[in-house]
C-alpha cells in the first residue's frame, strides 16, 4: 500500500480527485486504495516530517513491529523524544499499532508529491 503526501493541493483539487476515485470504484474499476494526507506548503510538511522523524520511519519499516523502547534503543535516542515522534507520526497516519501494542509502518511506499508552480510569462 502507498501513502501519498501532497503539498500545495487545494481542497477543491483533493475533492475532485477523491470523487473521481469513488466514481471509478462505483464503476467496478480495479483501483488501489487511496490513502493520503496533505499540506499547504513544504514548510508546513517540514515542521511535521523532520529529519529525525523520517529516520525513525525508515528504521521502523526496516525492523518491523517493535516497542517504542526497542525503537529508541535501536536509534540511540531518548525514549521520551522517540515516543513524541511516534505519537506525531501516528496522528498523521504514518505509523500504526498492532494488537500486541507494537508499532509499525503499514506502508510499502510513501510518495511526497510537490507540484511546483509555473513561472508567469
């Protein structure tokens, strides 16, 4: 499964994309589940997805389901800081907990889409 992170997409654009996806499902087309989050700007995305959080996501995907303690130990970081980062990434749907309360990354791919504005002529 893929998580799409879109930067700079208006609410109207997201709504049209979602409606088109729903139309294709209703028509019986074979479509991948649509999972995504959005940010107004790259600056806003960078406030949430810090380098330490990207590192955490990569390490967690590599290790598979683990406790926050084990993840913190593997990263060489303080438990409290890792716990805060995990909570933030869970809020943004990047990390989940399994039945055993271990955390994991459910995505095979995270795509960050940032269409750049064209320069006015």
